[in-house]
């Protein structure tokens, strides 16, 4: 990549960036350069295509930001061995948020935590996510706290798959309490498993993104991957397993103590939750909240807190969370 900059017109700046691969450039900019149009609206700059060059025109500070943004995304795509046509504008939004918040993960490849699954490699998209991944690597029990969209469950599933793939664990246990978010299980059709399956759907979705469909189905059938509501965990001990407890804010104190004591030899556990989204009946304390208070001083346990800065969904999700958290 080469750049030619420095033409200043009426306090506005014009920069040109030249890219060395039209295929990567076209993937980055999207069909009919739709991503350029979206960036124009977000950054308030003019972006034009000239062959394998992009012209950026506008306020000098914003032009520099846009240039760095395009260069960063291009480099990541160029270094990605699993280039995919599913690349979309959300990658720009995540990168832009990190740049604006100065929430950058290490640029040295040797310092970036990389998780390799069957279908893709997963890396952190924020400083908070990087801390979370390092905790998953270094602690047998991790509490991941934060709002929806921060990647808690997704990254935990990725880590579990990596451990299973490398035969470090024999199985993955994925569970969550079957607590309604304003709905009643009794009104749903089917037996108990069919009633709770919709609550476990995000876990299934993450699995299918990281493993071939037939491999997921095979490992579920042979018990190497077990997806079940928390009620099925009582009385069991899990050896050589990676255990993920999702939506843990909806556990009771008894349930939380029960699940924490399921950890057997050679096992690891990650407990994820959002204390701002408690759906258990009023008057019942969250088991997650109680566990955090009781275990906060245990050195072998790591508690990682994520925030709206770590949200990797649509950029509006972070703004919504911020608005709801404000007094």
C-alpha cells in the first residue's frame, strides 16, 4: 500500500490510498462499494474509488481516521487465510469503535490471543475481549460479566471447541438456567427439552459457526458435546471437560453453588452473565451476584468485566446499552 497525502484545500485535506490487491479491496468495500457509502455517512468525509485507489476528502483529523481505518481493515483481510464473502460492515464498526475509544488490542501477533476452531480462527475485537481470552487460557474458573453483544458466550464456545479439537478435554458441557425473559415455559409446546431448546439456540448457533454441521451433530450424539438446561447438572461431576454456564445471572444461590461444585479433575469452567438482565422473580437473589461476592478474593478464580466498549454487534447496541445504563 502506498499513500500520497498533503493537498490542503480550504483547511480540508485530500489523501489517496493505493491498495495492491483488487480482490481484497473489492471484498473490503462490498458490492457496488456499499461500505464506502456507509463510511461516508458515519465519518462525514468524501470517499471515491479510482481503480485500486481510494480518495479521502474532508476534515484533516477525520481523513486521517478514515485512512487508518481502511488500512487496518485491509491488513487484517490480507493476513486472514480464511477470507470469506461474509465480510460485512460490522467489521468496520468494531474497528472504528476501538480506534475512537483507544481500546486497541496488541498489534504484535505474538501477543494476540488466537483461538483455532475447525472452521475459523477467532481473535479478540476489543481490549476487554482480549483480557477475557487470556483468562480462559490461564484460569480453571472464569466469570465473564457484561452486557449482551460483548462476545462472552461466543468466545467461550470457541475456546471449548479448540480444547476439544486438540484433545485437551474430552467433552464440552454447555448449560444455562431455563428462566423466562417475560415468557412462560408452560405455554410452549413439547416436552421439557423441546421447551428449553429455544433458550439454548445461541449456543447452537456459535457451534455451527465454528464446526461443520455434521461434526457438531456427531459430537452431540456421542456425548462429546452436551447441551442441557442447568436442572440436568445436579448430582453429576465432570472430569476432563470444558463447562460453559450461560445467563448465570438467572441462577439462584443454590443452583450456582451446585454448578460450581460440578468441576472435576482436568476440567475448566466459564460462568457468563449480565447482572443488569436478571429475570428470576423479585425477592430471589441472583446466584451469580452472591458467587462474585464470596469468591472475589480467591486468586485461582478470574473475574473479567466487559462493557459497552466491547460490544461487537451493530453499533447501535452499544449506544442502547449506554442509554439504559445512564441515570
